[in-house]
């Protein structure tokens, strides 16, 4: 049994005429009759009652017609899916991102526009650290990552990266801190924090931000005194507000609106922070190419 035989049978069953079905299918009538007979022989039951001027479905034919139509519909749907995937209209993408990425205006706007334009695509967003993203990009567990790496970051040979967003690091200070009383537009040198207790992300998370902050401190001639680590930026900001210490975070976190803290930009070009979009250089599917085009 093949799909051609199913199409032939459905055409005859709907027209109740071999000659009309042959006309619709653009085939001659004898091959059509041969294929229907071969289908009936394989099934072991007649599907059509034939006379010189009459064609009708048998009870078995009526039941088989329903199943044949469903099978052909599934085939057509499968063909459409393949065509959509090949053209970049459909497919699956798994995207990793660091915590600050969805706070940037461009990310939610681009994701929304992509979803609106590609209703047949499946987009899965997964929050994970920069280090985790690099591991899963290498293993193929995610397709695209949005990383915030340290200044020393060099992508692995198989990973291609492109800067999509830029930010700056800021000191997060309790409102009573001396530096918090300065003008909001005044940049501070990170060396002014050398005697402070730092609240930072855990290094073991593979977080590029931890390496960035410690690099800035080392270049300023000191190692940060890490008094406490926390996995969430909002937790860190809340602890700063409580007077537990100071932190250095991307400026975008000022949008959280947590009271009791002040933000002061860190001076110097090294305080610039990049968000990179990364993917395996050899693995951009058509739907992935469409997705990266939104950034």
C-alpha cells in the first residue's frame, strides 16, 4: 500500500466514478482501476461496488475512506512542516541568556517580533550563566546564547560571537555611603572601593561578571574582599541596601527600583560591559538565521 493508491481510492470514493476520478487525477482509467484492485487485494476486502453504470462504497470502503483521508492529511501536513523548516518559517530554537539580558529593551522587543512573524516556530528561552551557556553551545544542548563575558574572554574555536548590546558597570552603594552623596553623573574610580566589603555573584557559576569585577580591582592594585556571594542580582542589591557591603553590577540593574541604594558609574574604558550573541559556527539552521537577524 502506498499514498498514491490512497489518493486514487479517495478520488474514486468522492466522485463515485472511475472516469471522473481519472479526469481529476490526470491519469488514464485502466491504471486507476488496477491500483484500486491492488489496494483491495492487499486489504483482503472490496472497498467499492462496481457495475457498468454504478459505483458505490462498501461498508468497509466507508470506514477506510475516513482513515485514508486522515492519512493523506497527515502527509500533507508533514510536507508543509518540512517546507517551512527548509525555508526558515518553522523549527525549534533553544536560547540561553544571562539574567540581565531580558532587561535590555532590544531583547524582549526582538523576541516578540520573531514570535509574531514565525508562529510555527518553537522558541525556548533558558536562563543560565555565561559558563553554562558556553558548555551547552559546545554540546549542542542550546542553539544560541546571550553571554556577558569577562574582558579576557576569547570564544572557543567552534563558537562564533557578535556583540549585540553594550552596558557599563556601576558601583552599587548604600544611600548612607560617602560616595553615594556625590553627583549622580560623577564617575568613581574602582580603587575608591578598595577598603569595602564586596557582594558578588559566585565565581563557580561560570559568571563573566565576577571575573570582570575582580580584574578591574586587580588592575587598580587590590583584591576585592568578597564578604558574601549571592546568585541573584536583586538579592545583592537588597543586601547592599541593608548595609552589608557594596557591589559592582551592570548599570541595567538600576531599573529594578530597589530602594536604599545609589548607583555610580565606574570610570575607565575597562568598565564597559558587552553582551555577546553566540552560536556554533557550523550549526545555523534556516530558522536560527532568521532569529539572529532580529539583533
